[in-house]
C-alpha cells in the first residue's frame, strides 16, 4: 500500500482521482498545507480497529487490560439467552 503527500491545492483539483486511488488502490494520502500535515485519507476498511490495538497508548500494567481480559473470559463461559431457551425446551 502506497503513501503519498499532496498539498491542499492539488487535493481540491484532483479530489475524485485521489478518492479513487484511496478506495481502489488502497493508497494512503496525506494532505498538507504549507508543508504541514492536515489530514490523512485512508481506505474505509482500514479505519476499523480492534480493541487490542490500544496497547501502547496505555501503560502495559494499566488496570484496563486486566478488566478487559476478565470480560473476555466471562464471555467465553457465557451462553446467550436464546441458546439457553432452546436447550431448555
């Protein structure tokens, strides 16, 4: 996947082409103004992030990760009500 920098004037002039490159070629485009980054265009499917990607934003020993691990373990033991009702019938 390519990454390119384009200034605002080019982005305005070639917006349709730039969007096609991002959507179909999976390129990432950084839009700049006077050499400073303003925005980054990325394909929509790349926007989705998993909760595990939060590591690095917080200290590895943060209580948050222990809580999430307990929730996940509890969910593995959990049986949805709909299934419990089907088994009970």
